[in-house]
């Protein structure tokens, strides 16, 4: 399904990114695990049966992002699929208590990093007349979840940028689509570790009664978007969420006064 394709996946050392890396490799792609954590990034790359390469990448650093994309093109002579998945964490707190540093950090990782990667990948995709950009966004922004201002804002900015790029790049054979997942990702686990009472509430509020699995529920949709089967689909947001987007989220953290 992806034979001969080369994919660059940010944040692929864990969670949804790792799940996508495994599925892409299983379907014939060469996968660049672009990850800030050298230990987990190398572990995932080594697990891909010779189809994975680890490139240290800090998506909050433009030079690092561009270098990672450039290294991929230099190594393989092409870059067909870009998956912007990485997120660097962030705490839960009220809007008025968010520091400028926290907000800027969120925008760097969740919006500017993906934008830098998209622009670095664009020339080679345009030259080849084929490209797939898959941006991982979030129901947090769509549903305006409490406590995560910087995350919500960055992901909604990325959704808007994705639609703009999809319109501008459609004539070049490049599609740009968004997945808003509801899954027990690495970021989800970090938040729930700080707020354990929310995990059961998150499961209970999902129409299907559970949060998704990165490998079995989210990665197959990314595989579709990365394939020729999705060639007539661009500028869309796919809510891969068990139906969570239908009525919004019923759970909320206690943010205090």
C-alpha cells in the first residue's frame, strides 16, 4: 500500500506517532522516526524490521525541524508523507494563569513546528507531483476543553493552516488533512497521570465507552490518508474519536478559582 514511499513522522517515539510508524512500515514505507527523546526514538526505529531510521528532532526548534526534513530527503532522495504528531506536554490551568512562555511553547510545538516541516517538505513533494500531509490536531480545540489553552490554540491554528495549505497545494498533487483523535496517546497519559480522576470520566463520556487505541484505531486512518486511496480527499478533518465530537465533552478538570 505504501511501497516505495518515505514518511517523516514527528513524535514517533511513543503513542499515536509510534502506532502510525508501525503501520506505515508494515505496509511498505520507509519511516523516519523524528523524535526528541533519543532512547524511545531509536527503540521505535529499531522495531520497524529494517524500515525505520531515527533522526533526533525538536519540533520547537525551526533549525532542527528543517534539518530533519532535509536529512530525510538527502538520505532517501524523496519525502512522500509528512505526519505532524509531536506534542511537548503542558500543564492544566486557567486561561488567566497561563504564562506567556507556556503559550509560546505550545504554539512552537503544536503550530509553528508543523508549519516549518510542511514548508520544508513542500518543494520535493511538488517536484514529484505527489505528497501527503497528515496533521494531528485535537478535540480539545474543537470542543474548547478547559485547562489547556496553549494546546487548544495551537491545534486549531494548525487546522486552519492545514485547510489553507490544502487549497493552495491541491494543484500540485499534495493533499493536506487533519486527524482529531480520541486515544490514549502519550500526551493523554501525561495529563491523566496528573489528574487520574479524569481518565474514567473520559472513557465514560465517549459514545463507544472507551478512548481509542493508537495502533488499532488511529493509525489505520492515517494509513488511508497516506495512500493513493485518499487522492481526492483534502482539507478535511477526520474525527477519529468514537463519536466524541458529536455532542462535545462532558468531563472537565477542577481548575479552582
